[in-house]
């Protein structure tokens, strides 16, 4: 889906997983936790794999509610999302 130049990728992970959302440079606009799981951890990398320095490490609170986190930050190599410790239903919006 594209809105105002943005694209989105839905990640519905039944188990911890690593997802390459985009290769190459771009902009991470936002991440929406559609159905957050308590104490789940999502790590966002400027990379093609789960290596290097994270852009963000997000830990869901013990009493989670659906939420959208706005970022507006650039990445150079790629956008890689890692879900760990719990299943997650998230949407990543990027350019």
C-alpha cells in the first residue's frame, strides 16, 4: 500500500522472526503495534540482517494497548525488523 509516497509492510509473526522490510536507503516513518504482546521485544536495524547498531529497541509494556510509534528517521543500508520473545502483529510504514 502506498500513501503519500509511503509504503507499508505488515509483519504478523507467530513466533520470533527476522524480516527484511526494505533493502537500500529509506525512511522509517512509523511502526504500529496492532495486537501487542506483553513484554515482547522488537529491534529495528539499519541493515540487511539482524546485525550492527539498532535504530530502535522497543519493549512492549506488561499491559499493552495498540499504539503507533512515530520515527521519521533515515536508514542507509536497509530496514530489518526482529521480533523476539513473543509473537507480534505490527505494521511498518517506510519510504
